[in-house]
C-alpha cells in the first residue's frame, strides 16, 4: 500500500466567539422547508489562526456579505485534543439544527487517536465538502535547509536532532509517513493550531512545520517562510516550483479535504437546507476569490451523500495507517 492518507486541525475549554453583526434579507420558508430561527453556530475545533479557523470565519463572512441566510453565523473556537474535543462536543448535540462544524481528515485522525469516549464519524452528519487543500513542509526563508534532501541528509546524522511541528494528528501522521519513507526520526512538536505552529517556526523554536497554504501564504508573501515540498501525487499549479516527495524518491502522499458537518439526528429538511446554503456559498465569486484563490486551495464541491462516502473512505485509510505506525491499536 502506498503511503497515502487523508488529512487538519476542546484542552482548555476556552470559547472565543465572533459574531457578524449585519442586516439580512429574510426569505420566507416554503411549507416543509427548514429556516433557521436564531444565529447558526459555526465551530472550528482549533485555536484562532489555523486553517479550520480561517475557513469558518470566511464562510461566516461570505454568508453575511452575500445575504445567503436569514440568520448570521457565529464562529466559535474550541481547540484541543487534535480537534477531538470540539468534534466530540458537536457529536453530543443530537438534533441541534443550528450548529455546524468545519471538518477535515485531521478531525478523523484525532477521533481515532482519542479512542474510547471520543466520537466517531458515525456520530456526525456530513453536510458538504467545499475545497481540497495541500500538505507541505515549510521552513523560514533564512533556513539552512534549501530542499527536502537537505533535511533528510541532516536527519540521518542523528536521531531526533531536528524538530518538526504541526497542529494535529494529521500532521503527526504526515511526519511518521515521511520518517518511514526517508529512514529518519525527528522530534514532533504539536500545537493547537497552524497559527501557533508558524509562530514557533518564525521564533526559531522548531526547524520546520507541516502546513496548509492558508496557514503560511501571508508569511510567504512577506518573504518570511518558504515551502520545500508538497505531499501530493503531482505538483500543485499555484506552487509549480515546489517538488513533490515522490520527485525526491520518497513515497509520501496525503489527501486533505475541507468540509462542513453537523450534529447527528437531523431531519432531512435541515440537512437539505444546510447543504443548499453551502452550495450557494460555493458558487459565489466571493468564495472563489476570498477563499480558494486567496489561500491557494482547489475547488472540491461534494454534497452530503458523496461527502459521507469520502469521509468514510478516509477513516478506513487513516485507521490502517495509524495502526501501521503504532499510534492506535
């Protein structure tokens, strides 16, 4: 089996809320249709600054600016446990029609590693996939490492001499896949968000990080960091000068979707409402400009049925990979 996995990113239960105060045009619901009667809670199971937080806030912003809903969205950050705490909290809100959660393969990995007492994907309602992201190793612009081959060469000299940071179990899995493919061992340092990880990198506290473009593109534009390699089968158009692991003789590929899920036990009309709302958002120019283009993601719409299968398939692959790496039994 190839080293391929699906993959991102509550410890202290601090909840940070951001409500978008804006006037909406109310649209009366037809008979049998669901219409929200209060603000919709959009949860990011990670600290501010990471990919999940950016996605949640962009969705809330566009729903407001494009007047896609009769009610605003309120973003809440529930970090910790590799996203398992926030995800489990949503799984326990059975029948809650006014709560959504941004979701990605790291959420699946976090639940598997959390084990007994944590939720599973069967405790959630899959609403839609909205984008496909990339997983990359990033270093400071003045780093002594200019390629992934430089990192492998130094890592082979002494085990655990180099540090690599990430924000969740998906990043940890990526590190283990990389170590296994390269025959090296490095120290993995975990943070609560991609924002915290890149702060540690810029402060010189770690040698490199795993990151998605939304988490480092601003620092790259400021010439503070550079990506060295992408865990994809082929080069990414927006990073055409950045090689893949496979080009460097390392079979490391990591699939990373970004979507939205909801609590279990929702009526069909509620699921349809949420899916239709996100489809309208997906089709706006604002979504393409303010999220996909700005943060260098690929379009990847899937409705509830297809996204349910995608998540289930990713769990199978993750479980196999985590077991092979000794992270779960």
